[in-house]
């Protein structure tokens, strides 16, 4: 009995001790903390050399103050720090110096710090490029100020809760790089007409066909509050290049922070005690101007206020967590520059000899000097970071990034909540997707602003996805093509090939038919443009929407053909087969006389399209033209049917073919789409039988196009007609002007 009592007492003591231990552990559970601070980095000496233009300029006045805005987070195990600097660009060496100074004082590892530029074009030149020299005094002073901010934010760490959200703002960012009419190419600084795509074409320009890439409308916010709900900091992200302001100025980034503070009822204009920062997204080809619409007068304060109101909407959707695991994985990447060849070096050497005091006077001298710099450097090393905050991921990269690249990262990140920070941890210029290099233009001209190897973009994307996997411990997501009612109807009809053209990279169009032959894209194209049914992406159709093509959760995409084409080897097609495709020929403002081939069939059939100056289009079949006219800036469905020697062409769901012709069979090696075409193609399907008029009409009906209001993205055609295609026996193809 005594032994039993002793055992019971011993067990009780153990239990008491254990519960005391558990209580101690519970009390020692890590507390999530955050600290935020801003440091004024307005230049102390004037005049100052200002970054952001082709040629050097200086400023002797201060329009508004510049800041470095710092946020440090601590989950109890890991600390990470963000510093967002009101500057155009910073070299990796400058940023590394700032990180080393900060780390030595606050203890956060260097590879757990992210420092990025807002990309204001109205701040002192912390980096020299193009025709602007480095502001040496300012650049020497800046690292210590960045470090000061990081250290101060660490010292202000306090218990906090955190949350994040994202909202689409289609109104305030647009593609600024447009594909031009072939005869309107831009002449590059080297004297060659290579610019088939170029930035800032002008509002409703007559020289353009359409944007060269998609838009990322996502406006993301990370919000930090005290445990009782008092705002501490907001770290926002939006993909818009910059607005434009008289130097010295933080541009719209500073105005945005001021407006967010006002909307939250916080004092200090976002510069403390409440801190707001707006990071640069993936806007290498984006800008606030909508060149597909008439020019509007907008002021920077009004613009910033409008964007801030979207941010406020996102902030109202934030769900706060008392803790969130943190991780920051940094990867270093060696990359080559596109160095000049012997002929280019000879050109550059002769021109650069005229430059005085490293100050080029024209674009030729700018790019001659840049060529010599790239030749001297040859290679570089960049830092990219994969960051985790709870179930949010962030990719940070030292580039001016096309929107398409940002969308690729968003689609494949291990977590659905994701955004990207550009010009972070260095500045290595634009990284166009490889196919965009073929189209040329400013963002591809070799210089410190765009000098990396052609394959830099896919390599950087792959490395970042690996870093995000490491940071989260989860695999990247694999985007799945969603089939809407139209796509399902096509597949139910048993095609031998169906290329939906929803790809975002590479030169292969995947066949939706299991085991089907892939198609190849020949250079001279742009991926991931708005597809049929989802909107135009500019003007009245700027907000893209799901459609009957890709279902309720996905935007349909298309490929823009600009000198290239799509081709496939389809063996076994007899003299009875059909091709169904959708096409769009460009914005109305760029109307001109031009023609191209929609499809070159395996039997020698040539279905083409001819456009007039009035932006009307006529289909052609082996030299014969249709009398019907189509609106060239609307999507149309064309169907080529061969039934023995009889070849017919159907358009926009008509059960009777407006064009029919007897043609002999001249076997071709490949099926080719878009040869000589200027415009978009989408939803290419091939059947090994002759489709009937009723089947074709059913495809048109399920597409939903006839029930969607037509929203022209630019001005109407020159003739002012209200109906372009209206055959007497059908109303299905009537589309309002």
C-alpha cells in the first residue's frame, strides 16, 4: 500500500512537473513581430544628376521628398527585411553594401534582406546608364541610409498580426509596347529598321496593329497591424512603370503612400509612424497610358488616389493571422551579356570616339558607349529571391520584367497568392521573353538597360520557381488548360487536331487532342494576348473576362502573328477534311491595306483575308474574293471545308457557305496558319471529314459570340457604317459598329 501511495505521489509530481513544463513552453511560443520605419533620402546637395532619360539632366529643386521605406518581419525563428527605395535603379554593388552595413548592426542575414527600387524617373542617379552618368556623391551616401532604415525597423519590432490580399485593377495599367504595321518599323540606334514592336506608339496611332503582350492587373497588399488592430505598415505591389513628375520626386509611389495613409486615417503620409511602401511589379512593357483609347488628361495626384482606392478595397479583404512562417531563399545566377560582334564593335568604336566627358549627345552615341561597356563586361551574376510569408509567395528579381513573365510566375508559384517585385537586389535591365527579342524595339536594344542573353528570361523564371519551391517546401503548380463549352463542343466532334494557342512560352502549340501532333511556331509572334470571347485588353475591352472558350475561371488567350506563322505536319488527311479557326486583324486606328493567309491547306487550298483602309476585311479563296465585308477589329470564325474537289468557306456560323470553289488537289507538306498575316489567331481545329453547315452553326452558337456586345477598343472604321457584314439570308453575323 505504501508503495502504491509512493507511486501515486511520484506520478502526481511527474504530472505537476510536466504541466509546469508545458505551461513554460506555451509561454515561450514564438510571437510574430513586425517593425516599420522610413528614412528621408532626399539629396542634400543640389543640383543632382537625375536618372531615367536617354540623356543626362539635372535638378536644382525638390518637388517632394524621397524615402527608403523599411519593413522587418520576425516569426520567432526567422527574420526577413524589405527596403523599398525611391530611386530609379541601383546597382547590385550599392545594394550589397547597404545589406552588409545593415546586417552587421541588426543581425539579419544578408540573404534575408530584399532591397528594391520603386523606379521613379525623377530621383538622383544611383546608377549610371544610357546617356546619364552616376551621381557619385548621392550613390556613395545612399547605402548607409538604406541600412539605417533596416536597422531602425528591426529595433522597432513589436507583436503584430499580418494578412494579405489582391484585387484586379484593370483601369490604371496598360501595355505600352505595341506591334507595328510592317512598313512602320522603328529604326534602331544601329541604323536598321528592326522595331516591329516599340513602346509609346501614341494614342489611337495609325501605325500600330495591337499590343505585344498581356497586362497583369493585380494590385497586392501585405498589411501589418498591432494585435488590437492599429495599422503598422502596408507593403503594396502594382505593375505600372511610373507616372512622371518634375524632379526631385518620388513620383506616384510617394503619392500612393500618402493616399493609403489618408484612407486608413493614419497620420504622417505613410512615412511614419504608419509606413506604406509601393513596390515595382512586372511592368517592363506596361504604363498608365491606354494607347487604344483617346487621350485623357490625368494628374499624378488623381492617378495615385485612384490606385490607392483599389488598394483600400484589397485591404478590406485582408484576413489577419497571428503568425505566419517566413522564409527567404536567395539564388545567384551567372548570365552572359549580348556583346557586340566585330562589325558592331567597329561601328561603336568610331562613334564613341566623339563622346566628350562620357556624355552622349544622341542615341547613336548612347548605344555606341553601351556596346563598349557590354564588350568589356561580357558576363554578370544576378541575385533572385523566393520569399514566403505564410501562404503568400513573392519573387524578387533585379530586372524590368514584362507582364507575361510575371503572369508565368503567378501561374506556377507553389501558392496561389503570389506577386513579383522587380528591380530588386540590383538592376540588370529588361528581360524580354525570347520571342519578343525577334520583334525588336527599345526594350531589346543591347545596353545595360537590356543587355542580358536572349534566354535570360526562361532561365530566371526556372531559377525563381526553384527558389519558391525551396522556400515553401512544396512543388510548383502546373497550369491546366480549362475547357469551356466551345472547346468541349469541338472536342466532342472528334477533331484530329485542336491547338487552342493558350501557351505562354516556347515555340510549340500543344494539341488538345490526346496523342495529337503539336504545332510549331515560326519566329515573329507574341504569346498570351487576349483571345476570342475574353475582351480586347484595351479601350472598351480592357477588363478581360472568362468566356465560353476557357470556362468560368480562365481567360482565353491567343497568339499574335507578326511575320511568323503556325505550322504542323498532319499526315493522313484525305480529300475530305475541315479547318476551323478564329481571327482578329488589329485595332481600327491602324487600318491599312494588307493581306495574309489564314490557312494554307494540305490540298493546296489558300484561305486568305484582305483588309481595306476602312478596316473592312474580305475573305479570299485561291484568288477569289468574297463580296461580304467583315469588321476587322472583331473576332471572326472562318471554316475551310474540302469535300472532294469542292472547297467551301463558311464564316461566323452561317449554314450556307458564302464562298465555294472547285479545286484540284495539290498536296502540301504542312498545314500552315497565318503566313503573311498581321493579327491574332485562336482556337485552330482540324477534322478528317467535311463538316456540315449545321455543325458549323452549332460551333458558332455555343461560342456565345453573337450574344456578347461588341466593344470596339479604338475608333470605328473610316466609312462610319453601322453594319459591316449582313448577308440577306442571315442575321447571325451582324455586329454593330
